[in-house]
């Protein structure tokens, strides 16, 4: 009687094996570099996994290559600033109502231009549309610019922006998802008519525009001056409060742990618990969606749009739907990341980290597999962090036989690029030996 393992059994053991390896790597990190480092990697790895889930919904479910994940992440990140931060005293009275009026003028001008375009013809249509848009622009600027100047003049060293609503930080997470979803709907209505590389170029350009807006609109988020002190979500405590608690200090000393280290670990465990709850909810929802008739329809559209359209499926509408849903998940991750960092820094958004690396996570984990996105998110983030730590040591060893000089110095200076080299090697290895990812789509 044959005892050979069947292919189905091997595939069932694949996911537990890889997750066990990932767990072992985290444990080794905790034992060697400290549990603060290990928990930091896990928390950012889980946030990266949520970003990868959003991209996987667009690419793995529907074949939409979104190269603008960074923009939707940044839009989600603005939510804690607008929702959780306290309002700047006097800012709204100084210019908030005027800014709302300016936006109303802009919307009315656009709607009027659309109406004129649809109801006129020939040269009259061109002149009327151009006239309305030009007049609307100058009126918008006449209202908007003084309002912005008034807001930015209020306590510019510490504020200079409208501030937020002072609501709980947890409220800002779904708001971040809604902001990203709304922007994705606007982008999708114009860009989803494109395909393949054209869609990637369009979404990448739109992401850069969104980040540029956040960097320059100081009245909204202080721009490059950053917003600090964003409140933490319940029930995450502050380290200083724990260190000032006699009961907490006594418990830490009873366990033989320094109170400062114990407070940091407690905060990271609290964030970890919140992130695990969110990611489990997302996994349940995405798995149910993927196995439903809707999920089968999305994969049918991905595999053959012509056949799906011939069966009566509205391909463009479904593409827009999945594009909005995936972007909402990315926006949720953006709001969660800002809550973890405690500050909004628009200059930190770059395509390498928040677009390319997320795509690598999806490819390595397995496009179309939600659990693969989780594995890829945590694993690739771990490798990204450790490659930065190991890079200088590896380069020093490689450069040690080389005499001192220009080439030796060049190799030492090249150590920070080890991350990109390692990512490229991993991506090539996966595409060569497991082109469907570590956890392929069933």
C-alpha cells in the first residue's frame, strides 16, 4: 500500500508550514534583538498585510494593476488628523466657512460646465464652458486664498491648520476607508477605461498628486510641518501613564522587567490586539466574498473579460466596484498606521515603500489568495527591516579584503541599498521557482 503524500494533502500543509516559519522568525527576533523589536515588526507587518489585502482585491480578484496605493494610503492617513485631533481655537471662525464656500463655488462651476457641455453645441459650447470654468476659478481663488492665510496665521509654530473634531481615534479608521473609497470612485470613473500599463501610469500619477496636496495644504494638515500628538485608539495606554502608575511598576518589578521596557511592551501588545481584531474581520469578509458568486464572477472577469461580457456581466461596473473596495481597505490601513505612529508626516510617503513593496508582498504571498497576502505582508516587512540591519555588516565583510580607497569606500556607502538588492533577489526567486506565490490561489 502506497504511503506517498497526495498533492491535496501537501497543499493543505503549505500554509501552516509557512506561517510556522514566520512565527519562528519572530520568536528568534524576540530572543536575539528583544521583544520590543519583534513586536514592532509584527505590528507594521500586520499593517502591511492589510495594505496587501487591498491591493490583492484589485489585482488578485480583478486583474487591475493599481500603482497608486500610496495615494489612497495617504488619504486614509489624513482621517486621524481631521477626526481625532482637537480643533484649533479660532481657526474655523477665521476661515473655515470661507473655505467651505470656496469649495461650493468650485462644485457649482464644474456642474454648470457639465450642463453647458451637454446642452450646447459648436463654438458656443466651447466658449460657454471655458468662460464658466475660468470665472469659477478666479472666484474660487478670491474666496479660498484669504481664508487659508487667516487659518495659517493662527499659532503657526504649533498649529496653523483647522485641526480636527476631537472624536475617538477608532472613529477615524472607518472614515479613512471612506475617504479613500470616495477618491477611488472619482479616479475609477475616469481611469478604469484604461487597461494594463496605462492604468498603472494613471494611478501612479494620481497618487503623486494626492501626496503633493497633503504636503502643500498647510491649512489642512500642516503640510511638511507635520501633525504630532495624534491620540491613540482605545484601549491603548501611554507609556508615561503606565510608568507613573505604582501598581504597574510593582507588577513589572515582580516579573523582573524594567518598568520602562514593560510599558513599551504593553503599548505594543495593545496595538497588536487591535490590529489582530481588524485583520481577522477583514480575512473573514474577504474569504466570504471570494467564495461567493460575486467572487467567482470577479475571477471570471479577470480571466476573460470578453467571455464575461458575453454572459451579460457589466465589466466596467464590477471593476469600479472592486477598485473602490480595495482602495477602502488601503485607506483603513493608512488611518491605522498614522494612529500607530502618532504623527502625520506627508513627506514619508514614497512609492518604493507604499507601492512597490506592497506589490512584492502580494506577488510573494500569492496573488488571489487572501492568506497569501497576510503571509507576504508580514514576511516581506520582516525581510525589509532585517536587510536594513544586516546590510552594513554584510557589506563590511565583503569589503574587508579590499584595500582602502575609492572602491572600498563606495562599497561601504552602498550598504543602505542592500534592501533593494534583497527584495529584487527574493522577487526573482519566487517568480522562478513559485510563480504563483508561496500560497497560490486555489
